[in-house]
C-alpha cells in the first residue's frame, strides 16, 4: 500500500505492517482474556490460572480495572492508528505502554501476582509489557521520521 508524500507516493515499510499486525494480534488475545475475566467466567479463569487466579481476580480493584482497560483499548487502537499513519498512534501507544507498566508494577508489588498467577503467566505478561514498550518506541520513531 502506498502513502502520498508531498505529491509523490511512498510505500509503507514492511516492518510497519509487521509490528502493527503482531501487536494487534497480541492485544486481540489480551482483549479476549480481559473480557472473559471481567465477565467473571470462572471456568475460563480456572483453566488459565487455577484456583489462585480465580481468587486473585475476585477482588480486583476498580482502579486496576480502569488501568487495564486503558491498556487493552490503547493496545488495540495504536496498531490500527499506525497503519492509518495517524499522528495519534505514537501517543496512544505510549499511553498503552505506560498503563501496562503501571499495571505490572502495582500488581507485582502489591497484589502478589507472581504467586497468584504463576511464573508462566507472569513471564508472559512481562513479555507483553516489553513488546508494548518497544511498539510505543517504534511508533514514536515513525512519528518523528515523518
């Protein structure tokens, strides 16, 4: 696909598509997880996290749900905005990354996330945080380069 640039057409680089599609796919999975947990799907939570995970999410604070919502919505919107070459993609990606980092820091420090959800889930979530921060950096780089 091409993008007009000062009267001439410029191709979107392959890496823009790759980063956007991978990030969007990760966040689609995260959105599914998010919705099933908010819907209090106990069977799903038992399969994914075990009884400790069900207890962990049973009293999940509203403030963390809000931060989580911002992260999921931003993580879904930023890749779409990037593909549309919208200037807001970088800002949305930064907000998604910041909310992801806050969520990880607070839940590991104050909610005993590692013990409640286990090492595999915790490491996976840290990986998502790294991907989200990298994606925000990438969006910011693309924005600065025009």
